[in-house]
């Protein structure tokens, strides 16, 4: 009887430990594996997969829960190439399967929260980058706003109305494996409690 009790105890502890190790480190593994991916295979990313990414984006926190955003999802190769040619640092779009342009909706920006749309849309962007990493895709943030020339070019190409401001373009594809995560941990950049 005693033996059985010990076995049950060990098995229960094993299951508990496994469950813990299976749930907790998962998100951290994704966070620490994320990297800017600029090299892709030719495999296409489906609209279902892209929707998963946008859904992750829309799960982000926003100031006063305004959700002042729109997501322009591009899977048309011709548009991707035109964007690549227009953006100074967007050559990878020539090889990407898709892109998501994260935009701020100025109709949802109030005087009380004039600039928070940038943080809101950046939070959504990071969610999309992590969701891409976590679902086996590769992605990179291509900056647009506040570069006025870039904003104008993207706006014109995608026919965006005046109240929609493109914050960035996220280039997406299947990673070819050449891009690796960087270790950015720096203890010297951590201040505990107060600056001395
Ligand atoms: C606001 C912002 C703008 C960026 N713009 C570009 C860009 O135009 N082209 C590009 O290749 N990468 C761009 N990046 C990606 C950074 O170069 C990249 O995040 C950085 O080098 C760190 O590398 P990692 O993402 O692999 O950790 C941008 C990132 C941020 C946050």
C-alpha cells in the first residue's frame, strides 16, 4: 500500500512538473527565438495563416481600448514587388509570400490620446512578429511612419484614405533558416528601484 502511494506521488509530481515545463517556457521560447527574417523559401503562406497573425495583432493592448488600427494584408506578388521597389530597406518584399501593413486610424485618435496610436499599433506589430515565429513563419518589421516620404509612397500605392497612416510593413514568409536570433540580454541596462 505504501509502495503504491509513493508511486502515485512520483507520477503525479512528474505530470505536474511536465505540465509546468510545457506551459511556462513556451512563450519565452518564442520570444527568445524571434528574429528579423529577411530570407524566405518559395513556399506560400495561406490566408488562414495570415488571419491567425492578424488576430494575434488585434489581441494587443491599446490605450483606453481604442483599437485605432487597420491591417492591410497583401498576398499579391505584384503589389509586394512594387512595395519592395518603393521602400529603401524593403528588398526582402520581393521574396516574401505576404505582408501586413499595420496602420493607425486617425478617426480613432482623440486629443486626449494624440500619439498613443503609435504604441497601440507597435504592440499589435510585436504580437504579429511573435505569432509568426510561433507558427513557424519568419517576419521582419519595415519602418514607414514617421518617415513622411515613405508614408506618402505606401499610402499612394495601397490607395489608403487620408485618415489611415501606415506605421510599418511586416514582410512574411517561410524562413530559409539563415536568420538567427541575437542575444541582447545586458545586465548593465537594468536599474533596480532607483537610478543611483
Ligand atoms: C521601428 C523599426 C523599424 C525597422 N525598420 C526596418 C527596415 O526598414 N528594414 C529592415 O530590414 N529591418 C527593419 N527593422 C528591423 C530591425 O533592423 C531589427 O529588429 C534589429 O536589427 C534587431 O534584430 P532582430 O529583430 O533580429 O532582433 C526595424 C525594426 C523596428 C523596430
